[in-house]
C-alpha cells in the first residue's frame, strides 16, 4: 500500500521583549535558577497579570507579514493542566479569539514553491523548566522562563514530507528574525518546533491519527524525528495495528521517538476566558503603525530579485534566508549596478562558502560589500580573471590589502588583456606544440583545450581567457 504523510507544525517563537508577557521580570538567558521569577510569575496570592504592549505589537507585525487577519478584540484564556514547572496550574494563552488568524507563507523546496496555510498565531506565556541532571534521582524546577512571552504559530496540515516541514520551519525562522520579533536562537530555546505527524492511505481524504513530537530544537532533529515517526506509524499500520494519539519525545542519540503521555484535545484543557485580563482592542491606527515599521518582506524581495536581476527562484530564496545576507547583497549590487547575477554568484559561492568554513555569520565577514563590489568590478573590466579573483578575495579576507586594487598590485595579479602580448604568447605556443596543432587540425577538439592551457601556463595564468580562445581560434583557422 502507498501511504501519504500529513504534517502540521506548532512553532513557539520567544518574542524579543526585554521583560515577560505579564510581569516586569527580566528574560535574560543564563541567569541563576529562579533569580528572574517574580511574584506574578510564580503566582503568589493576590498578584495580577499586566499585559506587555511590546508582545502585542510583535504579534501584530507577524500577522501582517503573513497576510493574516488581526483579531480585535483578542481574548486571553486559561489553559488548565498540571505539571511541576507550571506554577499557577494553568497557562495564560489564547483560544477562541487569537490575535492572529489565518495567513500563509510560501516555501521553497529545491526549485519547487508551495504555499503553506496557517491556522493561527496566538500569544501565551512560557512554563518553567524541569531539570533532571545533578539532583541524584530528584528533579529541580527553574522558573526563570515562566511567563516569558511566546507566539505560538500553528500551521494547517499542509506538509507532505519532512523536507517540506524543514523548509517551512526555516522560512518562519527567517521571517521572525527578519521582522525583528524573535532572535531565533534554537540552542537557547527561542525557537522550538512541535510536529504533528500522521499517515493515511494515498487517495484517502480522512486524516489519520496524529502523534505530536515535542520540543525539537534543530532543523536536523525535526527532519529525523518526522522520518522516524512516519516509518514507525507505517510499520504499525501494515502489521494490522492502530495508532494511539499521544505526545512523543525524540531521542537524538537513539534516533527514535518515545511515548511521553497521551495526547490531550482542546476540551481536556478546560479553556475559559481569563478574568484578570481584559479583551485586547487593536485599532486600525495601531495596525497601520505596525505596517509602516515592517521592512521589505522576504517574499516581496525574492520576487524583486527575480524580476530586477534575473535571478532564479532558488537563488533569490538563498539570498533572502537572512535579512543580513540580503542587506549584504543589496549593498553590493547598489555599488555595482547591472551585475546582479555576478554579485549573487559570488555571495552564494565564495563568500558563503568561506563563512561556513570558518563558522562566521555574514555580519562578521572580513570582506565588506564595498570591497566585494570593487573586486567584482575588476572581473567585469577584465583586470583579473575569475580564477585570479579568488586569490584577490583571499588577500582581502586575510588583510593583505584594503581593497582589490591593493591586493592585485601587491601580488602582481593584473590580467594580460593586450592583444599584441597575447598574440605573441599564442605564436610561441603554436611553434612549441606543433603536434597538438596537427591533432586539432585533424579533428581532435581536445587538442584545442590543451593549447589554451599551454598559453595560460606561459602567461602564469594572467592572460585573459576569452582573448586567448579568440586569438587561438583565429590563428588555427588560417
């Protein structure tokens, strides 16, 4: 039997506010356990939550960025469940009237584009953290994270493979960083994924029983967890069993998912409006202010890159994976107009490759856009060849010169573009390699490449390759 995979993601993005969503306590990462949990966070008697305006503003920006409906009023609810690191015995979240409803994002999987619909995005507070290490059979509770502002982003079950799920998660990760509402630090838990996975016979519309894989904090783990869960469910169904709806955890060391608890439905949480929080009224003026504060969005920028610079959809998606990378490209092509494709190729190739090799972010790149544009200008005007340019790039990167011209002069890398000088090199090679000339004239095309190589060798790689090819062909055709 052929099976169809059905995946929906719930992503928790920690909002970039300086304080928590209902208190003034700090959210700085790495503080001593329980040193940043105030009376509101730990639910002491008599305390009342006060909504953080910055969290609301960030949620509005996200809703606008995905072309969603901004609900007004938006209502907070109590989500009731009991867990050691949930001090109140309930979580303040949103249910019937989330702040963001609907919307969509477009993902790129190779050269294929697909639209993923979003169900909602709602504001809520984070829970604390259970710590199982170093407690000799006991569990420690750190409530520093309790009350941290989260935006939970819920997709429709529109993804059909782990590759699509990863592409969607990466798209959202880029977007929340792009618009400045989340730092996206997955190691610190600022961006966490829960994957709802089910399978069904191909051609059947009814959804299969889903299992939720919790707290995946890397794209690699997300992909591996989904692949394992899909294989597990298919094995059970093909052996005549049935899937139990449950919450599972992914064990990266064993590369497997394990049952954590039975999976609750909405009614199990007994949602009801929080009596301590008024409905949030969001005016049109507030929405307009948020709209004006948004930068050019990744999807708009991708379309512009394709139209303005003739880039492929794939190239445009690579250049917009992070706002800093896109800004680097924009600045480079602004200095070197008309060379969008050349700039894109170098940024995706030499620049990104070197950054990855040395573990650097684009903001730490030793070659700034002005320096890169200066180097690419020397390729365009024939001063250096593409091969020589890589040596110049290395020189700028390592600080041998402040710009391309300085490195070219220091290393003597200026390309030979004088026709007369190249003709003399060609003539010398034709005389010295008469057998290869005879081979070419007898129909052996490979001999031509050998002669080009000999000319380049004689010029120590400095001769303009296009001129070498042209002059050599002219000479051999006589």
